[in-house]
């Protein structure tokens, strides 16, 4: 039964709030700005972290096996130390 009373109380309050609300002056307010600012700072931090992690990647592409086989001398030319 308490849910029924809460629903009735809310239905009585909604028309009161709607009458006082000027639809031409509705803005997101300070809370909307804070949420947007927090999202912007979060995206900035993620981009900075991603940039730092991408800078640490050490990637060397493996040679194409077809190109190595086509070279004269085959694999011997790739290792000059032996």
C-alpha cells in the first residue's frame, strides 16, 4: 500500500511543478555543466593515456616471406653475422 500513496503524492505535485516552470527559460544549469565538464576531462585523460601507450609500442614488421625467398642468397643475406 505505501507505493499507492507515494504515487498519489507525486501525481499531486507534478501539476504544481509544471505550472511554475517557464518552458522558455529551461537550461541545463550548473549540474549539466559539471557533468559535461567531467566527461570532457575524462575524454582528455583517456586520449592522453592512449597517446602515451601508443608511444611505447615497439613494432617491427616481419619481412614478407615471398620477398625473402626472391632475394639472391635467401636467408643468408638477412643475417650478415654468420
